[in-house]
């Protein structure tokens, strides 16, 4: 009875087993799975005589409806073979006996061998009673309710059925590598794969399709047709429950597979296998893209390598989709405001721990900890805001981030700022155009995969990004369309068929490789990735869109989307990477040829290497300051300091004191004036002079050309370092206090020890007075015009004002001749007398002009008198030693200039010690700090180290590095195959 009722189901089972789901079978043994055969016949693996392994070609189908079909690797299947007899006696007899004995013996032996083979093959057949649980009970009653003959005619093609099957090959490959360690899990997977031929799937809407072939049973048997709608609906629900049962089993196995792979990666990471882990393939590819992003855009080669470009309208869910693929909430979030302000390149790779790190940082963020996730989001937001220039809203600078974790699909994605339709308050006026230009720059790459994100909860007519994508990829050869927020769309959209039109590519004016529908949460930013996954799976399991076949199973969930995008990404990488390597090889040859022709005797130093060379030269020049002799320092300091203070000494100290009537008053006035000057001005002036002297010497060493070795390419850098170092350097604040004490003590000393010092003071005073007299003569000449010699020789005349001043000068000179001991200032009545005398000659003069002219006339007279007095004091040292007792000669002014000269010498010596012992070292430290700051500032280096030579070396270095990394990546890619 059981065999009678099982007739129809057996027909179905054999039909499914023999249907061509991409598997070529050549013998009945191939209908059994490897694990099933190994359970039934454990002695076969140890058999010595075996047939060569059978190569089974399995053809799987991509989840993208327009991607080309791909073939997986061939699986080696080994099966048993009967033992062969060695008829050595028969072979010996065949050589001795006649032909008839040979023919007879061969016939008998062949028949026996054939019977033996048949018996062994029959014994190898497994007992299918153990697998009876796989087929539900209602299957045995299908012949009573369904007309199979009619349904066979409505069956879809084998290719359509194959698209609905899960990708058991990937699951099998994952567990094959772990079979030696985890045999129970491997056996379970094998049993599920073996039983998958009995999985019943739904076909077109409203139909249940089966294909059956009668083998061993009557093909003319008629099945009863049941029109009861309730029973058919019940059967469909039962079939769906069976499908979900196996789907849950596969998900459980995939989860176990993920955990096992994590354990294996952790074992490798700890060095248990004592081998050095190589850099992953995706990390190598990401490094190439990072270098290309810094390369000169004029070559237009950085846009020819594949990457997944994520584009969409603002708040369409771009970032959420990327987070679901990365399995972590890593991006900043905001309600309705623009959060993605610059492109973010995310490199996904598989690893034992779920971590993230930036390209230019060694810190790892643990994505399983909420505090690390918050820190990562904050760091990304800070980097975005820092990259945005003043007056802008978005930036073109790319932030590079790597995410590793168990089960992540390897690929490189770039999240772009969301496309907007209107510029709101607070945004830069060109924000919309900037976002469009950034998106176009990435999408115009002919090998870039465009992940077009569309919000399913809003009207399709409001979409902006679809028009942009259709412009960049009109044929849809590299576009994947993703419809987000499908849960909201199902609730809000009046006609669900509108969603079906979107997924089938009939609503938007754009084409795509594939269409996907995803749910990325309920809109709560605090949701975890696991809860979002559960919500997404639960929604699609209960969704009418899937039950009514408006959406297909392979078109939903971010998991299927991630697998599809990863497959498409690596397909494009394999197709384009070698072509790009050849292009860079040709570019490298051109650059090397250009360098050899233009700079044959120079090394190819890039900007960083040139900066290091300039840095060493600058530090050597700073060290050279310590080699300056003390005598040179003191001479420069003394000369510069006297030039700076001489005017004050003559005008404010010497001239007022010289107007006194006796030597006592002169010395008192001088002491008071010197004390005030020392307390308030002199130390500060001395420090300023020392600092300026140090700057001048440093500049001299920096700008001094060193013959043929001088390289003018460093001039701008040296000038910038010099200016910045001087700007940062500050003299020691305590130096003024100590210097004030030293200067005060030096000026209080009046004792000239020998005649040599006396003569030196007279010489110093004469030089100073002669210099002042020369300056005064020049001023008077400018006031009164040229004398009669110059007027006759050079034909130069006087101006009206010069004539008036000349007449005034003549009148004032008469006044001095009349009174050689005249005071330094004119009395009011004397001014009136001079004015009236000039008016009598028809010259109108202002009193201020008279006083101004008098000042210069009296100054010249005083300086000449002082120089005459110096000559008289040359023999005055003897009287000085006797304190000018019993002598009419008084040389107190010589003592004043000796005190000034000695103070200058002591100050110069003190400043020289501060320079060589302290300030030169502090300046060297400042120079090092400036160089270190410049070394970290690439923009500064680009600005200061410029020229064709630098740019050519930079391009050559980049091209070489890119080519080498591309070649290493291609080699690793071939090894992975």
C-alpha cells in the first residue's frame, strides 16, 4: 500500500533529482551526495584501486538579473570501483592456445565481471528510509489533489528555478576548508545540500510548479484534479513553511560558519600556525586608491580603478545602507540636516575582530563597544568639519576609513554628500553645484559601480539622484538600484504595484544591473545592527510584497545586496586592474625619460627628500653661529649699540652738561642724566641691538651662497624658516635686569688707569664730534642752499626760502662773533633784533625760522669749539691724575666719553656671552621646531618647494609607487584564483 501511494511522489523526486540545475550527471552514483556515500560505504576511501576523480561542473546564477553567469570551481567527487581480477593464467593461455580459446575465455570472464559489478553497485545503493523525514506527509497525497500533467506544461525553465536556489556552493566551500577541524558542521551542511534537491519553490504568482519524470512507473497514469481552493491554499502555505524551515536551517549554519571562521582567524592572528599573515587583498587595493587620491589629477588615471560610489538624495538612507553593509553604526547622524560633508572612503575586509581605523592613525576603534562607536562617530564629524574650508559647506577632501570584521564582504565604498534640490540658510551659495560636481567626478569613472539609493517612502517624482545617475550611466551597465524604507512604502503607498514597478525598473527613467529593496531600521538612531537585521527579516517574511511575488527573494535584504555588490566589484576589478597597470608603466617610462633629458646629474629627490636635505643645511648654518669669534661679536655689538644711542648721549647728556659754568655742575648733570638713562632705556636698547645683530648674522649665513653647491630651490624655504624662527624667538627676560646692574657700575667708574685709555677716549670723542659736525654742516647746506663754488661750477641756484635762511644765518653768525660765550638759546630780544635787521633789508622772517636756524648755527659752533678742546686735552692726562689742581685746563668731557666707551665695551662683552651661551642655542631650538612644523604641513612644503624639477620628481615617485603596488596586487589576485 505504501509503494502504491508513493508512486507519484517518487516520480517527482526523481524528476527533481534528474533536472538540470546546472549539474551534469553521468552515473547513478552521482545522485548521491559525497557525505551520504561515505556514511554508507566507509571502506571506499581506503580502497587502493579507484577511478580518477569525476569533475562536476556546477553553474550558479548571480543575484543580479543582468550580470553574466559565472561558474564556480570544479568539485572533485570520488566514488568506489569494484575490484578487478588479474587473469594471468588466461593471459598465459591466450598466448599458447588458439584464437577460439581466447574468445571463449574473454566472454566468460567479461560476463562474470559484469555480474560482479552489478551486484556491488546494487549493494552501494543507500537505504532511503532514513531520509523519509525530509519529505512531508502531505507530499504522498499530492496525486489525489493536483493534476501534475497540466502543471508539467506550466513549469518554468531550469534556469529560472536555479536562480531561486540558495548559493550552496559558497556555503560548501566555506565549510570545506574547516572540514578537518569541524566535521559535525560539515556533515550537517552536506546533508542539507543533499536534501536540497527535494526543496519545493514557488514559481510565478498564483502557481505551484513541479517537474516530474516517470522512471520505472507508468507514464500514462492520470492524476485527479481537485478544485477545492482551500486545500490548494493550504498546500501553498505548507510549501512556504517548508521553504522557511530550510531557510532558517541555512541561516543557522551560516551563523555557525561565521563563528568558526572567526575562531580560525583568531588562531592565525595569535600566531598558532607560526606563520606571518600577509596583507589582505582588499587592503592592498585600498592602498592603491589612497595613493591615487593624492596623485596629480591632470593625468586622469586615478578615476579608472573600480570603487563602489554610494549616491542618493539627502536623507534617502545612504549612510544607513552603508552601515548595514559594514555591520556597525559608524557615521554621525542628524535629523534632516546634512551630516556627510565630505566623501568617506570605507574599505571593508574580513578579520577576527570588528574594528575600524583611519588611514593616518594607528588607533583602533572596537565596534562592539558603544563608547568606541561614539568616539568614532565624533572623530569622523570632526574630520569632516576640519576639511571644510571657510565659507564652504562641503569639502572635496576624502576621509579614508578601514573596517574589519568577521563575515564582511570585501569591497571599497565611497559615501558621498547627499544630493540636494535647494540651498537653505546657513549653506554656502554654491553648495548644490559643489555636491553635483563631486558626485559627477566619482561617477564618471567608467569602472565605478554606482549604488543609487532611493527613498521608498517619498514620491518617486521627487527624486533628483536618478536623473543624475542616468546621465552618468545611461545604459545601466554599472548601476545597482536600492530602494530603502520599504516598510514605510508598503504602509503609505496606495498601490503596492508601484513598488513592483520601481524594482522592475519600469518607473524611473534609468537602467540598472540589479534592483534591491531593503529596510534599514525604524528611524531610531539608537537601534543596533542586530535588531535592524531581525526587523528586516521579519518584515520581508510577513510582507505581502514577497508573498504575492511582487518582489523576488534574491532582491530583498541588505545581505543579498552586499553579496551582489561585492561580486560586481571584484568582477570589475579583475577586468580593469591589469589595463591600469600597463597605463602606469607607460607613464613611468615617459617621466623617467624626461628626467634624464632635463636633469642628468641630479638625483630624483621628491618634495619630502628635498625638505630633509634643506633641513640639514639650515641646521648646519645655525651651528655656524657658534663658530663666530668673540672679537667679531663684540665689535659688531659695540658699533651697533653706539649708533643706536649716540644721538641720545650727545643731545640729552653732553650738550646740556656742557652749558654749565663749572666742572662740578658738569659732573653732577652728567651723573644724573646717565642714571636716568641706565634705569629706563639703555638695557632695553642693548637687548634690541643684540637681538638684531643675531638676526643679521643668522640671515647672512642663511642667504650666503656657497659657490657651485648652492641650490636656489631652497631659497624660499630658508627665508620662511628664518622669518618664522625670528618671530618665535624672544630674548631672555632676566637679561635686562642683570645688564642694568653691569651698565650702572661701568658708568659710575671715573678712573682712567693709563695714558693709552686717555688717548683712546680722546680719539673716540673726536670721531663722534666730527661725525656730528659733518651731519650739521649737511643740514645747514640744505637750509641755505649751495655756496658760490657749487653755484658757479654746477649752475645750481638757491630758492627763495634758502635765500631767506642764508640771510638769517649771516645775521646769527655776526651775533656769535660778538659774543663767543653765548648761551645755547636766543633771548626774545635777540630774536627781535635779528628780525628787525632783516626787515630793514626787505626780508620778512618768522621768529620760529630764526630759532631753528640758530640751533644749527650754534650746534656747529659748539662742535668746533669742542674739537679744539680735544686737541688741548691731549696733554691733559697729567693734570687729570692730579685732579686738575692748579690748572686752568679742565677735561671732564674726555672723562665722560671714556665712561661711555667703557660701558659700551662691557655691554658688548656681556651681550656676546649671552648670545653664544644661551640665545644661539634657543634660536637653534626654535629653528628645529619650525622645521618640524613645516615637515607636518604638506601645504607649506608645496608652497615653499616649487618648480618643474620638484613636480617631476613627485610625479615619478607616485607613479612608481602606484605601479609597484598594482603589480603586487595583481600577483596576489592571481594567487587567490
